[in-house]
């Protein structure tokens, strides 16, 4: 009964419970005094220093339960540090773009002068690959227009987080090459890797700010789906089985990017009005930037021009 009383008091106040423990200790000491044969006065036992042999029997049953209750109550009353969560930290509020005022950027990427001659790709080491020499992907110039240039808004966007597109970006392996050779994707957006070849492949990316992967994929294998957590430019992707296969993945914190097509054209849509720094990156010719102003419902024309270095 006394044990239950102590536990009940401990649920109300730890200070009150300590007073009760002290009172019980005093009562136990008095009972022990009168039970002694010579009735000599003895020192009241100390709750925290008494040994097991001298600990009053009447106090053992109560004191131990009270101590447990005190520890439990004290632990519950303390401010605990937040536990680590497996989920990512909450993202800032998503930026909403007013479509009624949004503008766009469109343009072309040209190449000045004579394009460097690239050595054709020899794929004959694998019977599942084309038996004839194939054009390289590194420099693709058609009638003075440069393909596979990654164009993106580098500076000027409002602070915050843009909604991540749920659309899946596809990286295919066809004709023993990566298609597309250059691609952009938002951080957190799914990347679906497929193999529509008759040859086995190995997808090996080499990031510096994201988790790397290195996986084999047969023609009959299921698609491989990956995401990238952090923005990062020009992540090289290679196939360990076919050394000529190479692609580049650009992970962005926003959706304002594009890749120049075979005719050098590109377009970036739904931009909030403002002044921006626009960048164009090529794997061989580096990066160029320019200042661009986008007005409400304005279509801004932009021209980039690269040359052999």
C-alpha cells in the first residue's frame, strides 16, 4: 500500500515525493531505535550512503520503488533532444509562378568557324553494337548550329524552392550510346534508365555531390530508377563495358533549363519576369554567360556562339 502511495505522489510532484522519502527514512530510523535492545539512539540512515546491511528493512521496500519513480519522472520531465529522422528536412515553401505574367527565353547556339573533326566511334568489340563506325557525340555541328549545349538560368531567380516535376526523365541505351547525350533534371526528380539495345550495358555515374551508382543492365532487365538529392553540374556517366559511351547529367534546383537540339535551338518557358544570368555549357568548349531581361508575357530571343579553342 505504501508503495502505491509513493508512486502516486511521484506522479504529482518530484519535490513532494522527496519529502515523503525523507519522512519515511526518519520513521524507519525511529522504529529501529525502539527495537534495539539497549534503546540507544542511532543516527538516522542516509538514503544515499547507507550500506545494504544497515539499510532499514522497513525502508527497503518503499525507498527502492520511490527511487525508480523519481528517476522515471525526472527523465520524463527533462527536455529531450529531437530524434533523428530518416526523412529529409522540410523543404522551404514552394515558389508559385504566375502563368499570366510569366515570360520565356528562346534562342539558338551557333558554332563559328570549322568544327573540329571527331574520330568515329569503333563499336565492333561487341557483336550487339553497330558494326560500322559511328559519329561521335562530343561535338555535333549541323549547318553552323551546335547541339548538346546545356542552357540554364544561373542567377536571378527568387529565393525559395520550386516544385519538383513529377515527370520522369528517361536516359536510354540504344545503338550502344546514351540517348540523350546531354540532359537536365531537377534534384529529386526521377530518372528512368532503360536498355533498348541487344547488348548488355553498365551504367556508372561519377558525381562529386551526389551518391554514385554502378549497375549492370541487360536488354531484358527492368528499368533502373534513380534520383539525385543535390544540384550538380555535368555529372559524367559512362558504360564500363563500352568505353566510348558517355553522357552528362545536370542536376538543377529549378526547372529553368534546356538542351540545344540538333539545329541549335532551345527554349525555357514559364519564367517569372526579372533580370537573369543565362549560362550555356558545352563539354568541350566550356561555359558562356549573358544577362537577359524577361518582361511580363515577353518572349526573349537569345543567341550563343561557340568556337574551337
